[in-house]
């Protein structure tokens, strides 16, 4: 069955919210539902829908994996608290860093994060919660991008460590599957979420571990976290589609106090794009580039060199790894 | 004994050339002298002085180490041929790449090149030539930078594989020790050398191996050689102090023909500087940066990403490794 798309323009948010809440209520009945909130627009919108439908019968967990941006867990928790939505915050930093230890290949890093999230951390919460209904923020673009789409449901339970033979009774609810990103943003705004959520810049699933070339140790994540905080503050006023700081694995020569210092390099990327399929480096002023580089070498420990990416997508990609 | 500096402004090139030729003639007598020409301004000026003084009794060797820029050995040979100076060209590419094999540390790369140059290649030429007089393009700045300056002469013979106990009779002649770079440029012009030599942009001793982060294999040198040729052509019109292309060791994600391609990154540096002690990135236009990146990804095999360095020296340095 092909999912019927609802274009953002045609989306009647009030009607959509009412319909989806009814669907969730009728599916869950007197039971419990569970979901994971990342702070991204999709999972935030789903959390709001689930909360409207089920109140405290939705258990929402925010998993601090240690690779989020500066103050992100606190910021997301505060936003939902203000909206009267209870969020369980799970400190799983040690588990994620243990899984990432020694891994330098980007695909293996991604896999380690996915496995830790589903099997180890969220899977455990699902199994112990007694909730049989799993709310997920899957959107139409995710489905387009899943080649073996028909196997998705089966796979999710397997990923969660739930035997597919015994998974009977578990049910996934995906209220956003008819929407694309622009529709979800419109919905999120209508649900009362603040602009920092409904207009949030794209941020990768593997979070800051995707912003580190090579091993994602706690120390290296902390370095790129500092660089990211500086960049996001300095570029907040630009109309760029996305910007990011990347910590390289290569070391380069620098000088500190007249002595050679083999140090770190931070790469800055800032993209102009409509839909992320094609992208061009933003024409940041020379003054702004000098300012960014100055702040990086002064405020981020160990950094002696800073670059700005000037290649377009394709053949480049938005993220480095 | 402190070397008496001759400032570029005060340099009377005709008088200087006459005096240095007399000194060389009186030192070498009826013997032979030998020197290595790199194509840099210092060794080129020394070659011209030695040639004026000794004619064919100076044996000049240009050693092709495989890590020079595109067409550099041919270009240097053609320049000196036109000036009537005979240069022996030595193809030592295999020896240098054998010495560089497996080495990733920048200091070890430098040491491998120095050792191969002195002991293996040039040392052999010196020992077999019968020449007892070695002409060197040492300038005052080199002496300033050598902490153990008094040991230099001793060290050079040791480096050349000549037992210091038996080195009696060998003599180093350094006609440029009273000059700094600007004085040498003035002298080189007065010796009839073309602008491409006397006004040559600084280029490091370890040549393109200093422009490769990680191992300097023939394949990786060829990649950075192509990038360097593009950069030098595109930026020839700028008034920058120095510019360079650097091949990173880190690999980044790219896309070719809609498929993921884990590819290479080239970093471009272009410096504004008076004396290389401090330097700032040149304010190249966004259009020029886009053009450079476009040429790199289109014309240099395997490159999917290009950056422009935006950090200043200090804490950065001009060269990356």
C-alpha cells in the first residue's frame, strides 16, 4: 500500500492533529505507548501528538548519548517541561562511549550508535516498560530512502532485542508517514513547540560523532562540541541551510609561545541549499571567516588551524563522514 | 666570529660578484668544486657565482628526487642551459621514494629526505667527483636558525658520508652568508637569472612531501603535484606571499554518479606576509575560491572536498607539516 502524501501547503494542522490523536487513542486503547525523543523536529512533533492523545500513558525518554551539542539535553528537557510534557532523561553516555571506543570507520561508528541505542538502551526501556505501542517519527522521506521498506516493522523489533516470534502484540504507530520535513515543521509549530525546535537546522543522527573524523572519544567530542557552540553562536544570524564544525584526525604544525606545536585542525562547513540534494558553500565575508578562525584557535584547546570548505555538493556531501 | 651582514639596500651587486669570484678562485686554485642546485634562489645564485669563477671546474648537479613540482627539473635545466651553465641531472626518484616508504611522521619524512640527499645521492657524487670544494647557498638567516652553528661544517661532511677524520682537505665555500633573502634575490637578478628564479615564491626543502599529510607515496605526490600546478596557475596573478595545496590523509564522504565515494580532501593555503614571521590568509574572492575548488574536484583524481585555510600565523604556520 502506497502512503498518501500530504503536502505542507495542503496540511490542515488542526484537522491533522485531531485525526492522529483519534488514531493513537483507538490503537492504544487502555494500554501504554513509548517513544524516544531526540529533540529533532520529527520526534518532538510525535511526542506532542502522543502526549495530546495519551497524556501520562505515553512514556517519553530522552537518551543522553554523550555526543549531543552543548547544553542540548537540558535545553530539550526544559522546552518540554514548559509544555507540561514529562520526559524521562536517561544518562547513557558511558554505554555509547564504550561502544565507540577504538572505532574510526564512519559506517562502523554509525552502526555502534544504532546498536547501542536500540538493543542496549532504548530496547531495555521498551522491554521493561510494558508498553506495547511504539511511537515513531518516521516521515515520508525516510520511507522513500528505505529500499526494503516492507521489512521495516519486523526489523525495528529485532533491533530492539524483541524476538520477532514473540513480538506479536507489539505495534508501531507512525503518525507522520504522510508528511515531508516542511509539513512536520508546520505541524510542530501548530503543536506549540518553539521555533528552536520547529525551525531547527538539520543535525545528523550520529550527532557529534559524525563531526569527528576518526575515533569519537569523550575528549575529542568535547573539542568539537566547543567548536560547534562557537560556530552556532557566530552564524546564528546567517540564512544558511546548515553549518557545522568538524574535528580532523590529521594533525598539522602550529606555533605556541614560539615553540612548534603539532595541533588540531577544525574544518568549518556552511551550506546554501534548498533541499539538501545540491548545496554550495555560503559566501561568508572574509571578516567573518577571520573571526571564526580566531575564536576557534583562541577558545578551543589544541586547535592551531582552521579551514573553510569551498567545494560544492556534488561531488562533496554536506557532512564530512 | 660574527658574520658581517650586508643589507640588500647596501648591496653593490657588481662589486659583490667580483669579490666572491676572486675568493672562490683563490680558494679552489686549480682544483674542482661541486654543488647541488635545487632551483631555489640561493642555490641558483651560488651556481652562477661558481660558474663565473670556475667555469667547467664547477660541477653542478640537479637531483630529481621525485617530489618536485610539475615540470620543475626540465624547467630549471632549461634556464641554466640558456645561461650556458652545464648541469648534471641525476634521476634519484626511486631512492627517495624507497626512503619515504611507510613514513608518516613529518620529522621522519624530512630526515629521510635529508639522509637520502646527503649520504646516498649527493654524498656519492661528492666522493666520486674528486672535488674537494663544496659550494653551498647558506644565507645569514640559516645561520641565525642554526643553534649549534659552529658545528655546521663538521656536520656537513659527516652528512656526506665523509669521515671527519679524513675530511681534512675538504672545504666548504659559502659566498652568501652575509646576505638575507632579499639580498640574494637582488644578487640573483644581477647574475642574469630570470624572474621565475630570483622572484621565486618560497618552497620547502622537502618539496611536495611537505604538502602531503601522511605517507608520501609516488601516487599521493602525483595527486598533490596536479593540485599544486592548478593552484599556481590560477593564483599567479595574486600578490600573495605564498600559496600551496596540501593533500590530507583524512578521507571524507563524497558522491560520484549518485554513489557514495569516500574520497580525498585538498586544503588550499594562501598567505599575505612581509617576512614569513607572521602571516594572514589572503582575502581571495568567493568566486576565486569556488573556481579553485571546482578545478580541484574536476581535474585531480579522487578529490571530493576542498578547503581554504582561514587561520593566521601564529598559532598556525605557513606549511601544514
